[in-house]
């Protein structure tokens, strides 16, 4: 069974690939690329929060 970090890392990598594809297809300033970038930011922020909180309260469980 995958842990939360593995799942988050997989989601982050998938979103990066999607954002890269969209940027090549529509350009860096397209709404599609910006939306994917914002979703990637949310995933990265969640991963950072989990890492920061893990030693204190296991926020990622």
C-alpha cells in the first residue's frame, strides 16, 4: 500500500507533465496552463505542509 508521500509525489509528477504539455499546446499564459499551474501549486503546498507537520501531528495520515 502506498503512503501519502508516494501518492502526493505521483500526483505532483503527473500534474507537472500535464502543465508542460498544456504549455506547449496552448502557451504559458493560457487559462489551461495557468489552471494546471495553480493545481500543481496546491499539491506542492500540501506536500510541504505534510512534511512540516509530520513530525508533530502526522497531518498526512
